[in-house]
C-alpha cells in the first residue's frame, strides 16, 4: 500500500520526534499495528533507520509478521506486508499461498486507511482541506481460494478461486472522514479484489459492520 497526503503538509523532518509522533498516534485496532515501530527490541535489525531522501524505513521479520515500510515526513507512506494467510495454519489444514480470508482483507484495508488518517492529523494537516490518496496492490493471488478461516463463524460459499495473479485498486479519502465511516472506501477497494475470486460479491452492509467492529475493537 502507498499513501500520499494531498494538502498543505506542515514541515517535519526525519527525526525521533517525527517517528515518536506517528507511533503515539497509531490507533492499534489489532494486535500488530500497521506500521510496526520497534525501537527498544534487542534485535537491532528490526529498528527503524533513516534512509535516502530523509525517509524512515524498517524491515520487520518475525514469526507471524513480515513487512517493509517507509514513512516520509513530506506525507508519503508505504508498506509491503506478507498476508497472514501465508504463515501456515496446519492445525486448520491450510497451506501458504492457497487461501485469502475475506474478513482479514477487509480489516487490514480498513485499519491501514484509519492509521494513515491518524498520522496525517497528528502531523498537523487541516482535515477540511486535505485528502489522502491510497493505492493498494495484492499479489500472488492466482490459485488462492476465498475463505473465512480466521473467522469461522462467517461462512461463504466455497469454490471462489483466483486465476488472476495481481490486483491494483485506489481511492481518495478526505481527512475529515470518521474512522467509523470508512466502510464505503474499503468497499471500493476490496470490491475488485473479491471479484477476482469467481465474481464474489460482498454487500456494503457487511463491510460496514466489519469496519464498525474493527474501530470498536470487537473482532
């Protein structure tokens, strides 16, 4: 996912203040935050560092999370993450690169948008005069099956397999959008993703309910 803040972004630098500012304004709706900022761990390979063009970067490689992220003080953010579906769930009979949990896709998309909005507000952007442009890219979709292994109480029809390998989707979100009202934007992003799986369609009502549960931390 890539994010660009469109508006008057107050001046910031790639210093510890900026990094701490974002870290302290991460809503943390789920276990691991979207941008994992590890500064106190003894494993220094996971510590953020300042790269070229004054951008904070980090590579997180742990048992149940793998991602690489960038946070630029000019209002450009990026993160590339491994899907939770691919960490192996042998107890459930799942193998890596074979499934995509539709609930996780919705939760992670909604949380990423919410966190980026929180970052922009913390940086001092004026909500009424600012938009955030998001671009999401899902890869290695081919041969996966859409399912609900992480939330077995939510049942979907089996047989939705992907023949397309990648999907790109984008959306613009006004900064003054409440986190609880992100459902339509998540729907816009995930609609073409789910259609890759044999034309699967999920109603806006379902997505809005999942986003409310995410924001209220009722997962």
